[in-house]
């Protein structure tokens, strides 16, 4: 039976390799801790979380886009819906291989459970110093992706991302809350999160009973794995994350979407309906509960605020009158 669970189904095509396989049974063996000396610094491994069958057309497009980048070593699609029929995954495997236009390996991994903690399992197939954790409904343009990776390479101990939130202390209730601030942040979301590969081992395999209890909170809440990773990194490095500016990032799962887009075979409303953020008030309350629980178990608040955004170009800030309109002066030089 163990042998059967370890078997891999490979489909070889001119544009790379696709595989459908299972997670190794013991990811926390000593050998699973990635050695930075043996990992590539110039490429990144992309881990895309997949769950909803309605998002498969979008997932295919996003996976193909990442596989086409020369910066990507491999793409791992982590399928977390245990009820998905095997035939559906087999079809997805075939379609992903047809969608690949790069040389990066694309692997579909069926998770053993729907635990969100599985997003951060260390994997022996990771051969890069950096990993990108991302959702199946966030479309990032290549230049923004390349810029974010460039910023990570100069800040390898920090979390890098396009989507940020904040913790705060509600003075009236004297409780930690989950919120959004206009001028500071302390949490990078897993919509798009670049981090050091070794942090996967820190999250999944270290921390003893304290981390075990906090990972159980993630399972109980079915939420907050990104907040816990921010706790782990901030506690280890005593520094906040970095928000990176993007040229064009489309969040298909945002509840504010209201338009159909048939070019990839889906409707925008169908995508947002399955996202956690579509239940906004409940979602924010549960994430505040997570912050309070993590703080209680850990016994301290490690999250650190960061300020500002890193952008890929700095233009002149002065305004000039052109054609009766105020515009940036350097646009007409």
C-alpha cells in the first residue's frame, strides 16, 4: 500500500514535464530540512493552492504563466479538496501539461487532507532558496513577479508580497484585532507571498508543542495559515514584511468583482463566491480570533509593523499644466 501511495503518474510533453503525485509520508525527517548551500538562489519554486473545481480554467492560466518565466524552477499545484474525483484531477493533469509553454516542471500534488497547513509543508522537490506561495485566483503580470523576486533576493529573511493587512490593539476591548491601516502593515497574505524555503520547515516541523497547538488552531478555524507564518518569521527575525508595488495584479476572488470574463472559461462571480473574503465580516472576525489565540499560546506578540511600499521606478513628482490639465512634468520631456 505504501508503495502504491508513492507512485507517480508522469505525462511527458515537448513543453516540460507534468506529474500527479502524493506528499511523502514523513516530511519532517531531518533530511527534509532544506540546506541553503545546495539550493539555487537565482530561481524560485511556485506553490499554487488549488481547491475549487470552478477555478480550474483560471488555475491552468496562472500555472502556465508562471511556468513560462525563466525565473521559475518548478510549479507545484497543491490540490487540497479531498472530494475531487480522480478523473477530474487526471483531466486537470492533462490540461495543465497542454497549457505549459515553459521549461519549468509542473506537478499536481493531491494533499492528504484539506488542512491549510499543507501549504507550508517542506518538500524534497524544492531546489530553490525562495518559494512563492500563491492562490489560484490571483493573476500577476510577469514584470511585477520579477520585481518582487528581485526585492526578495535583497531581503531574504523577510516576507515579500503584494497584499498586506495589519494587527492592532483595540483599546476599548483590550483585544488584538485584524484590520487594515492606510500607513502601516504587519501581515503579508498568501495571495502572493515570497519567502525563504527554510521557513517551510520552521512552520511545519519546529516549535514543539507550541507550534503544534497553533497549527491546530489553523485547522479548527480553517483559516489563518498566513497569519501564523507571519508570526513564525517575525518571531525568528524580529522584523516586519515588505510590501511591493505591482504594475498589474488581478484578484479574481475579491468580492468586489462583478464582471464575467469568458476568455478563460469562467465567470467572475463564480470565482469570488467560493473565496473566504466573500464572507468579509465573518472572515475578519475569525482572523482576529486567530491573532488572539496565537498571542495567547506563544505568550508574546512578535508581529512588527512596516511602513511604505517598494516601487520599481521613481519619476518626477512635480506637476505641470499641459493642455489645461495638471500632469506629471516628466511625461512631456
